């Protein structure tokens, strides 16, 4: 089973990113569970969302405390490396929204023997949406970094969720991040 | 109670106060209309309304007000008190504008 | 056999989807977190013509359930949904629904009762309603929420039952989690749930009276009849579970048992925690440790005989309660099972765990600690403490 924790801020579509990943996984005939960290929704406040993926039916219904992968959608959250990496499994992965990951993050990742993937989702979002919408670019980056689902499955999930022009722009954002994400 | 049946008749035992839970229709339903006709309240009476036909102006106020209803409306709006159901509350006597109904002691 | 269509649905969406397929006639509900999405989806289905039902917006849950009682007595297929305070506000009418033998299906996204105000999961809402005469079922995951709602109509409307059914899904943990749900085809559902056949449909030629006064000369008989109806529901619930299994490949039983063939320590629970308990138990089993898990799908009528069958040979029984029965000797599930055990003559060591109130998570590490405590008791042959508060800061 692969457990993923998504970090972002209210209003950034953190929950949607996790939701889309789960839908993509399900469409490939695998098992998935997606759940938001529940609480009042406040724009700008730190928000966490979770995805579980497995070849077997998923029985567990507790929160995720030791994720295999952490995705940091909002770059400002990286100021608090401790919090976003909490519980990350040894040898796990971190996918961050950054043109180049900071030394502090690399050091902490090193201690955990974790791989760091980075993508400039800000650039992609500004090019594609003209707004700081990071969630679908970060989904694209995660898919490439982890190989958890096929790109096409994610694009299908996006088209089912949004439709029309909105879907196509998100597809573009996912594809670009998928191509641009790098291993630090 | 397996296989509750559609029953449109109250069991006879229910009218005699001895129906068991198995005999009663489901959920306390009364599955036929006007079963209260079988429930005679006439013997509750301590006072008995007595009509003076000569005074009666056929206004039907008593017929409207009787809670039972034990006052029957006849030809030409004459009234008759049905003593099978009249429980002797005296409302008819109070409401009558011409005092055509007097309450007298039962059995007197 | 079903077309094996998998949809990614949250618990709330899965319930709404099942209700649409069940072709209900009347929905009366008031939105409350975390059930809101059920009501929203249903109003959308009705609005866009996917579901031909009367959707009756009401000003409170008391009115919602009252509307449902009336609609059910006319012979309609009826649904409502609520949570927490909403269920508490329905309370007096819950009794009336069951006593009038009105089949209604209600989904409850379980949420703590105030105070303090809280929107997260525990079972204090449904446990507060456990003696209202409703059939009570618990879903472990989103799939079960979907499956149980469909079975609930078949059970409730059976002429051998005619009782309302509450299907519980843990608030947020299931109501807001997305999982893959195997859904049946619409026509399969229609075959499984043909139009309701009421015993007393509205018929002006054959008037009937509902809800008459029953004084000491008849009240007791009617209550006795109601108690018997609950017992009579058991074989129907089992039959429906098997029939649903033939249709969907997912057979339902009042109790889901894991590892009970040779369990020394057994744990019993309701709702979404059952999956977490089983996941941790699998790890223990791999290390050869004899742990068993009993998940109760059915809480009312309580599956007494079935439970006892599993408990023979169990040294330690751990009962998990997500609710408190203040001032009693344990949680509601503990009290229930203690009574069953006493009658059976079985005397395992019994531990009662109170956990998860107001949405406090049951972590796998909590479960491990609970199991270890169970094995320790088995070794010692006695319990040091019978009531354990798990997950609370002491
Ligand atoms: S005494 Fe009361 S019950 Fe009798 S006829 Fe008059 S109003 Fe009716
Ligand atoms: S109220 Fe008096 S006057 Fe009027 S109908 Fe009755 S008895 Fe006659």
C-alpha cells in the first residue's frame, strides 16, 4: 500500500488533487481511498489531504501517519520543513513546488534517505491559468515522480471532473509538470 | 408476527378487551371505520338530558356542540338524544338558547 | 450478475446514488454536517429529473421524520438522512415511526452530540436512539454504505418486518472519504426492490385509523407485538443479505468474522474501525498471534446467537465503544454484550475500550496497544483494568 499526504492551503485545491489521483487509480482497476483532513474550511489556512493506493482492497480507515510520499503544493509551507515531512517513511519521496529545492529541505530529506522531486508549478500555473493554481501541476509532477498511475488515467479523471475549457487547461498543466519535474 | 396479513376487520375479541398481541392488527391500526359505534358510552351518565319538544326552536346548536355526538338530526331539524351514547356532560343543556334541555338525575 | 461498474464515490454520494436507484417516492430531510452531501445530491437528482420523487424541504429534522412517517403510512417508499443533533431532534418521532410500523430508511452520518459542539464522528447519536425500535445497521466502508441502504428498503418494507431501518456510516471517515464502489445496474436494483406493496394503501373505500389511543387495556399488547416484530426481522435480514449476495457477489451477514476459528483474543466493534482492526489483526496473524475480529453489521436486532457461536474458546474479549453510557459500567456495546455473555454461560475476560469520541482517530498504533493488552490479560488469566480509555490524554 502506498500512502500519500498532500500539503497546501485552503482554496488551492489540495483536496481536489488527492481526489483526482484516487479517481485515476480506480479507473485502472486498483483500489484507492481519498479523504480530506476534516475541519472548517478557511481560505489560506494550511490544509492536508490524503490518498491511499493498493492492489488489494483497503480496509484501514485511520489517518495517515507514516506516508510514503509527501506532496507540498504550497511553496510557503516549505518554511516549516519539520511539519511537512513529519512521519515520512525512510526512503520515501517528497514532491515540492519549487524552482530549486532549498538546502534545508535537502538536508532533512537526506537524513530520511528520501528522494526530492521538484517542479516550478508557479511558472506553469502562471503560464497556463494566469493564476497561482498549483494543484493539478503538482498532480502531474507526482505521477511522473512516482509512476503510480498512467498519465492518461489522470487526464481522464480531470476531464470527468471538470469538462470543457477548464479541463483542457488542467490537462495542459498536468502534462507540463509531468515533463518538467526533476529529481534533485 | 410473521407474515402480517391485510385485515380489514377488527377481531371480535378486541371489542371485548381480551385480544392478545397476536390477534391485534399491526401497529395498533384500526382497520375498519366507525368502530366507535360499538363503544357505548351511555352508561357513563350521572345526569340525563331531557328535551322539551315544545320549547325547542330547532336551532341545532345542541347538535353542533354535542361532543359524542349523541344528538341526532331528524326531519325538519327536530332533534333526538341517543341515550346509547349520551354521556351526560350537559353541554347541550348549557348551549340551548331557550333552555329546552334540562339535566335530570339518572334513574330519578 | 452485476455489470461490475466501479464508481469513485464518497460515502454520502454512494448513499444518494443508492437512493436514486431504489426509486424512492418521498424524501424529506434537513441538511446537517456531515450528512449534507446526501441531501444535496438527492435534491439535484430530483431537480434534473433523474429521480422521480417528492423532495420535501422541511424546517427541522423533527418535521423531516414526521413527514416521513406520514408518507410511509400512505404506502410510499421513503428516505431521510441526518446526523447528531438532527437525530436527537427527531427522537420522539423515531419511537412513533417504529411503533406505527412505518418502513422508512434513514442514513445517519454519525457525529458526536454536543456539548462541546463538534462535527466529527462518534456513535453517541445513534446510541442515544438505540431503544427507539429502529433496525440499526453499521457500514464499515463506502461500499457497505451503498449495499446496506439498498438492503434496508427490502428489510423495512417486508411484510414480515414493517419497521424503519437506520443505516449508519461514520461521519467524515466514511461520509467524506472517496472509495471505489461496485454499483449495481439500475434494472438489477429495480428487480431487487420492486415497488413497495403496503399492507394498508390509501383507499377511500377501506378507511383505516393509524395511531389511535391505547390505554392500559391495549398498550402493552401493541408493544409486545412490536418487540416480536424486531425478533421476526432477524431471519428476513439474513435472507436479504444472502439474496443481495447472489445479485452482487457481496453476501451480508449480521456479523463479519475474521480469524475467529482459533482466536484467543477477540475484538468486537462497529463502523469504520472494523477495517482498521482487521488490517492490524492481519499483521498480528502473520506473526502467528491468534487474534480475531468481529464486526457487527447489525446492532438492532442484536445478533445474540450468532455472536455467542463465535465466542466459544475465546479467552479475552475486547469490546470497542465509540460512545459513553454515562454512569453505567461501560459503553453501550459493552453493556449489550455483557448481557448476552451472562445468559450464554461463557465467561471470557472482558475488556471495554472507549475510543474515538468527537472524531479522535483510532490509530493503528492504538490498535496494536489494545491487542497487546488483550494478550497480556490472556497470559495472566485476568484483567488489571476492565475499562480502557484509548486515545485520550490522561
Ligand atoms: S349531555 Fe352531553 S353527550 Fe349527552 S346529548 Fe347533551 S351534549 Fe351530548
Ligand atoms: S339547542 Fe335547544 S333549541 Fe336548539 S335545537 Fe337544541 S334543543 Fe332545540
